[in-house]
């Protein structure tokens, strides 16, 4: 189990080197391919290259009248009551409470790991050049931390949500759903 410091370090140092051209589709599922580069701490001059895929399920519009369907798993027995009170206060204050809920499926079985015995700079340059030649609009290239590479992948997921949210919100508004 990674420590808080490990997670914090990975979030701060991870870089998304290539962002997919596409964003999360508003009305359908979206598949992304990823390639995570990292340097194992115990092996100098080695780069770990992990490839796999992520699937973003279409964003779900959650309206205030559907808040009762939000699960409160892992919270104490009074969590629902406190949440409902908060929603009531926000409604009384005139806040719009509709929001978009994003979900991802990550199949770890589809991850392929390869160790390359050369410098990170060389691997990075080669991978980016290959990506440019192939022109895959769904590919993300991420440089992360080896021991917690999943955190690096999660940072990419958060960035994709951040970039997609304005487009998805606009699509929902255009159809009169938000």
C-alpha cells in the first residue's frame, strides 16, 4: 500500500507527455490507450514501459431529484441524513445542484510491461516519435513513478475529466438536459 507521501510525490512529478486528441464522449463510452514510462529505483539505466487501455464510461448527469441514488458506502449511518440536509440548504440558497459523474474501467489484465535497458531520455524520444508517426488520436503517453505508476495513470484520468467537462456540460445544455 503506497504511503500518502508516495501518492503526493507521484501526483506532483507525473507528466502527461502526449494527451489524446479526443476527449471523453458525452453520450457514449470512450476508449483510450496509455503508455506509462517510469524508471525502477532498483535498476539504473532501465525504463519500464507499460501499455494498456482505459475505458471512460459516458458521463452521467446527476440531478438533485436523483441524489437519493448516490451510494454512501464506507460512511457512517448518519451520512445520508447529513448529505440530504446539505442538499436542502444548497437548494434554499438557489444553487444549481446538477453535476456530471465520470467513471473509468481499468482492466489490469490488459497491461503489458516491458523493461528497456537504455536511458529514459532515449525511450521518451523514441516513444514520442513513434506516436507522431502513427497518429493514434486515443493514445496518452505518461511519464510517472514506477512503484506507484497507477497513481500516475490516475493523474491522467483526472486531467482528461478536467478537459472534457466543459465540452460534456455544453453538450448536455445544448440538448436541454442541464
